[in-house]
C-alpha cells in the first residue's frame, strides 16, 4: 500500500475545490502511468452533486460503471461507502467527497489504493485523518503536521501487544483481549496518558493494525478514560510490565 494522501480545507459547495481534487488525481496518473481506475467515492447514490459540478453534467448515471472521460486517463467510476470494498484488485486512485475522518480510516487498509484524495465538506471533518498521515494540502502543497506519537512507554506497550497477539484477529481472541486490558490497566494505573487519537494513529500507521482491530483497542481506552471499568485482564503485577516498557 502506497501512503500517498492529499486533502483540502474546503467548506461547502465550491466547484473550484472539487475540481482541484479530481485534477490532482489526474496529475498522479500522469506521474505514475499504470493507474487502472479512478474511484469517485460518495456517501450515497443521491449525493452526486459534487461530481455533477466537476464534470458539468446534470446526469452522471453512466459514471456508476467504468467510464472513459478522456483516452489519456484511466476510467472513472462512482462508488458509495456501501458499495466500495477491497474486492477490487486494480491499482486505483480514490477521490473521496464529503467523507469524515472516521469514515476514511477503513480505506487506509485497502491494498489496491495507490493514492487517496479527500475533499472536505465541513471543517474540521478531515483534520484527524490528515494529521494521521501528514497529508498534503492540495492548495498549498504543504504537508499538515502529523499527529504526535504517544509517550515512549505507551509506544513500547503497544509494540509488545502487537508482537504478542494474533494480528489476523486483533483482540477478538479472549486471551489477546485480556492481555490488551492488562496493558491498558497498567498504563492507566501508573498515570501514562492514553490519548486515543495518538494511539490510534500509532497502531494503524506505525504498527500496521487494521482499522477495525485498532478501533477495538480504542474503545477500551475510551472506556477507562471516561471513568469506566472493564472485566478481564490482570490486576496485579502491573508494575513489572511498566518496568519492561521503560527499559
């Protein structure tokens, strides 16, 4: 998976910004040369106004199937969040219109996406996703400052977790789930800051966790951060984990 990520700071229905997002996709096609399709990703089939403005069409139904707009470029195809999945193996660029950070994260797992370009509808919908990747602003050409890494001890804890569990299933397995809870409990008890945003970015970008599996960890962190408790995991000997992670 190539980690090419672009975004813009658009607010509302501005054709120029919608067009620049698609234009960036075409620029990447020219640079790379072997892109097989460009996906125009929207929420639902009814939300095609972005695309109608870009292509100056009142009816874009034909774009729901691969459509050649210009022989120089690969075909375009409209997909929705419901229809688009990782089953399509072709090397592609995705231009996402109006999706929020929380909706974009799952596409970071798609191996066939060469580049993802996110067009914002309302600020700050894209901020968290853009900061996770250090994405490049389409208009300025500058990368947004990446989200900071968590404390080194917290990093070591989740590296330890990553090497100790079955990564194909995340923390679904009962023993892996218990280990995760033990580690979170240890970090919380010894007052290490559990910043969900930083830890999520660290898990998915640095440790290659899948979106859904990382989210399972974040749910546990959010629970303890809000004053809640969970069953399972060790409650004693937690200091030994902290000592190991400090070494």
